[in-house]
C-alpha cells in the first residue's frame, strides 16, 4: 500500500471545502456588487426625477418626496392641483432608468 504525503491530504481537504461552499445561501461577491450598483442607480434615478421636477415651472420639488427602489419611483407629498399630480408622474416617467411610477401625491 502506498502512503500519500500530508500535502496530498491538504489538497483533498481544500478541494472538498471549496465544493461544500457551492451550495451556500450566502450572497456571492457579484450579488453584493449588483446590490450596490442598484442602490447607486436608484439614487441617480431619484436625483434625476427631483431635477426634472425642479425644471417644471408648475411643480415645487420641496412639496414632492421622491423615493426609488429597483427602478420604481414613488412620489408622495402634497400639490396644489390635479394637473400637478398628473404632471409630476409624467415628468418622473421621462427620467432614464425609471421602470414605473407609483403616484401617491395628494391635493392640498
């Protein structure tokens, strides 16, 4: 019978340890990077929507709260008219990266 050295046994353990991690439910680095990138995208979308609202003379960005999650923009707050409710949603939809708009704006 042939005797294998400690290095061979160590390599075998390392290989098995690597395989054991394959079924793990822990997030992989690429998943984490994707989440970070998505958060930056959402922040960029939020900033873009706020800037677009600011450029619209009929809307007051200070009265409208904008939040974005996974490309879905939520508008909330109070505006002076039904036209402003519709205009804010229309403006938000024009921003690059917006997948949809949830319009929870209310009349003052």
